[in-house]
C-alpha cells in the first residue's frame, strides 16, 4: 500500500516537473509547424529532392517568410477576435465563400488523413514486420481515442514532445556524404528548366508548406490557448496591453515555422544526395522514400527517416481532423473545442471521428491514397490562393481587428504569398 502511494507520488512529482519544462510553455506555433511536415509533406519534399536533386532547396528559404507571415496573421486573428478563421469569414464575407472553403477543406483533409495513416502503416510494417493494415487501424483508433477522451491541455503537452521527432531528418545527414559547397550554391542559384513538371513540383512544395488546414488550426488553437490561460480576455480594444501577447505570438509562430522549414530543407537535401544521385527520381510515398534509402545510406538513415514519419504522423493526423472540425463547427454555430467533453460538443467530435474513419476506409476502397499523396499537396496549393486573399483582407479590416490590424510588412507578405502561389498554380498547367 505504501509502495503504491510512493509510486503515485513519484509520478505526480515527475508530471509536475515536466509541466515546468520550457517546451510546455511554447504556444500553438510549434505544433502547427511540425504538422506541416506530415507524411504527405515528407513525400512531397522527397519527390522534390529525388526528381530535381539540390535544385529545389531554394523553395524553403523562399517559403519560410511567406508561411510564417500567413500563420502569424491567422494566429493574430484568433487571439484578437476570440474566434476561429471560419467564424471570422462567416461574419465578413458572403455565405458562399465560407461554404466553398469549408467543403474543399474537408475533402482535402480527409484525403490527406488517408494518405498519412497509410504511410504510417506502411512504415510501421517496414520497421516491425506487422501487417500495415493492422498498424494503420491502430494508429487511427489510437489518435481518435486521444482526441476524444483526453483534454487538449494534456494531449498537447505530449504532442509538443513528439515534435522532437523532426530532429531525425537532421540526423540522417550525418549518415551520408553531403557536398556542402554545392548545397550552398544550389540553394541560391538553382539550375533547372521551368516546365510543367517543375511547376507541378514547385506548387506541390508550396501547397504542402502553406496548407489551408494549418490556417484554420492556428487561429482556433490560439482561441483554445486564450481560453485556457486568459479566460475570455480578448485583445481587441486593448491596444496598451496587447503588445506583450502579440510579441509572444510572433516569436512562437516564426520559430515554429522556422523549425518546420529547416526540417523540410533537410528532407529535400537528404533525398537529393541519396535517391537523386542513385537515379531514383519517382517517389510516391514517404514510406517508399524510407525504403529506398536503406540500400543507399544504410540502416541508420532508413530507421531515422522512418521514425520521423511516425512521429510527425501522430501530430499531423489530429491537426488535419481538428482543423476541419473547427471550420465546420464554426460555420454551423455548433459548440466546438478540444477542451470540451464529447458530451458538450457532439457535432464537433463527430466531424473528427468521421474524417479519421473515412481516411481509414479509403485504405480498403479502389481509391489509392498512395497515388493521391503528392497531388493532394498540389490541390492544396491551388485552393490556398483564394483563402490567402480572404485572410489578408480579414486582418486588414478595422471592423474585424480593431486597432490591431496587420502591419504593412505582414500584409505585403500575405499578398506576395497569394501572388506567388497563384503564379505557380497557373504555371503548372502550361504545357511543355
């Protein structure tokens, strides 16, 4: 009896010590950034490195400020107004705008979930030898149970520790030869022909890096964070006290996106110096990239790549399902939030369950999540363009943000992002 009490006391002390760790005080930016490097993103970055070698490294330094600016605008929107992105769109734009955006988001997210869990199951089979379909089901029901039955403030703490799995991709580079001078040159001076194939890869990279589901998640999680730590203290109308909180958001978001983009850079680099050099130029899934690395770079690189896929998948699937649930619940004025119990927000959690289970169901349908993996990122790149325009307009409206409208540099980056992604989307359809 005393031993049980002593063990329980030790666990409680350990838990309290973990909660004081600096990682636990980081906001939504870190998880949002890591979720961006989900298995479908890894497949897209792997395809870029395998097909074009070092000549796609330039996309990461370019997308970083654009991605960070957009996510900062979404975070500010949620924190200032106390409403998610869908709720703000509903108030400021005609209903057809919101309906179209939410419908496309749900379809794209379900396809992404299917691709992600399939990749996770395939990687788990490679590592453990257990049937991939069984492992996929375990991942699906495991992540769903965590979202349904564990309060967000506890669940998010473990998600933050999972973000360390991205370090695996930096470690891969220690197991292979990297021509660093050539890497530095191609990062700023790439050499490739800009044709339809190159444009498709570029818009795919942009689409998986600047993804619509991240916009909704970032805004909604700032609202969750606000309610958990500040009650209902909105920033709107409090220009004197808003500075500290907006600086916290800026630091959190930009650092989270930097972590994400540096990791994506490492994935492109790792596949460029291994798969591309070996003549392997067609990668459809993240698991295929991991498998292809094994004979080229050895077991260490293979296992590190695989561990990274599983770690970010456990983050990416809940973010995909949650972002769609926030969007539809806000559009329909249903109660929403991962801090609520299932009995308090049935519709919200039903959307999460349907999205994840539909993703699992696709594994057993004629639809191939493997083939759709890369192209889902391309579709996201096209869909994001009108949504970026809407977000930039929202954060510039005084009726929405009060005196805390987006700064001129932030707004300019928002418009540049929309223009660049729009141009890449158009170029994708140019023959030749």
